[in-house]
């Protein structure tokens, strides 16, 4: 790892580093750019060309951040190409790594039955259904997958869409309107926030997992709005914790609100047979109006879905823009998801192994003194390091020791909450988990020992 004063620091020489630092200091958090009349006629810059994206302030800021990372000798940890299947291990540039950056929670991606189902679907139906389902893209496997998803969630029906992100955006954006209220946990996924923005409804965040705050918001605001939707996640993808669903259900019933639970990360991870947070708490799933999930994690495919009442799903199928005006899910992806559901239902030992692995990782991390936040130790365990620079450096140092785990940095999380996030799967061995925790603890200790030099450079670039 190159340091801030290393003449061999990657990507920028000493003279350029000095210029970069000076430019950062001179433009540091000014709050605005100086107006042309403040600069004088001779110093006025030429008018920016509207079509030159490189002149946009947000792009310039990104370029500055990248230059600062180069100055500090921090290799970009993102977008590394993997050479094959990403499971408990992965190949990057021909080298094998222990892999903790995969949603393959139950090890079903690459499973022979899943691959065979996808290949057979291609042989019969090709690679695309070639139209939206409402026009001419409907195929028998679409209905079969929706029936299987409804069965998993214990509700009447489901509707499948081609993107998990778009499922939240189009469903929330279509169902809710101006005059409605949406109450969201402060840590919900971006797709939920975008759906709320599209809807035109009023949004109020409540502090993460603070159900007392949620209850007060309902008491203070329910009477002011036509419809109210509460949105929580079955397992939060950044922190690895989950809400008290029993209480959330009681609150929504008491205040005549709808409830939406995003189960992207909890299906396959929670519940004795992997059927999610309703199974975990033993509640009647039909007490929740909207179950949302993705096919790209446990179900080793791609896409998203809503599960709930038949009336709701039938309505979305003929009115939701993200479904009506989008091509149907491809044959291979549909068949892969359907086969994955069947294996999960048939082999609950996979769920038990995932849960045991998650608990082992959490227990070892706590014993090692790592900050894992509120993680419950299922499929997601973060290790919080406190700033984006150290998170990126820790990820790179772990890669150098054979561990692939990616940093989560600002603005995805608050700067003080930057972390390296570990995804746990049923495929990990105890040895891999022990090694990952031990190496992480060792590298964090090194980073804290180098803290003075890192902190000085951080202060200089702010």
C-alpha cells in the first residue's frame, strides 16, 4: 500500500499532488462559485457548452475525488471483473479469492438443476419473449413463477417484473398519489425513495427501526391524508438487521394504513425454510398488503416482484407502467428463478447452513472487537471503519490477502458509517469465515496504526 508521501504513489507525481491539494484548499466548501462580476472582465471564464458533460460540477467533483484517491495510492476497489461463477470463492485475474461480495445466499446460482432449466427454456422459447406480456410476450412459465412466489409468501398472487429497482419505483409511484402519505424507515433502499418521488405523495422518514417514532408520526399525521403506506425492509442491506414486524403490523392496523415489506435480502435468509420475515415471526403474511422481492439474490436470476392479494396483482398487471410498457421476463431468467424456488423448498438445510454461517461470522467478529453495527448475523454483516478512505483501503488490503469484500462509502452511507460489507452464503466454510474475520481485524489494526498519516492527508483534501 503506497502512502501519501511515497514518491511512487500510483497515478500522480509529487508536483501534481501539490497542485491538487492547493486546488482543493482554494475551492474547499465555498458553498458557491464566484460570479463573473466578482472576477473582473479579464478573468471571466468562457460560457460552458451545454453539451459538454465534463463541465458539470458533479462530474468535476467526481474527477477530483478520483484524483485524490490516486494521490493517496488507493486503487479503485469497484468494477473488478470476475472470471467465472461467484460463489463462496471467485476468480479475479486468474487468482482465486474467498468471496464475500455475492448475493448467492443459498448457493443456487450455477446449481446444475438451475442451469439445466435455463438452458431448456432457451431451447424452447429463445432468449427473449420479444414483447410486453400484455401484448404478446406472455408465456406459460410466467404464470408458473408467479404462482411459486405467491406460495413462498403465503398470499394469493404475485406479479413479476424485469427489474427489482423498477418494481419498487413503478409500484409505489403508481399506487400512491398527491394527497397520500408514505412513511419510510430512514435506511430503505434507493428504489423505494425513487418510487415515492415519482408518486408525488408526501414522504416522512422515521429514524431507522424506531417504531415509537413511527407510531407518533401515524398519530400526528394519519388524519391529514387519504391513504398512508408504511415501507420497511425484511432485512436491511447495509446493516443486516430487521424490524419487529409484529409491532409494525399492529401499528398499520391501528391507523388504517397499508404496509409494504421489501424482502430483497430476507427471502432465503430468514425463517426456518427461508420464506422470509413473516415466517421468522410466525405472522399471517396476508396481514401485509405488499410483499416485494427480487430474483437476483436467493433465486439466482434477475428481476423483481410484488406478492399480495389477487385484486392488487391483477390491477398492477393492466395499469403499472413498469409492467405494461416493459418486455416480459426472459425465458432463461424465469426458468432459473422457478428452479431456485423449488430447490429452496426441497432443501431447507441450505437455509440452516446460511443461518449458521451468519451467526458464526457475527460471533467471531464481535469476539474480535469489530464494529458490526446492529447486524443480526444473517446474510449481511458490515464492519464499520468510520470513513470512506479507510473503507476503501481495508477492502484493498483484504483483497491482497485473498478476501474479496467491497467497501460501502459516502453517499451510500453516512461518511462516519463507511464500512466493508460481508455477504454470507450457505457455501462458505468455517475456515473461510474464520480467516475473513481474522484478516479483517489484523488489517484494521494496521490502518489505525497508520491513522496519523491518513488523517493528515484527509484534512488536507477537505
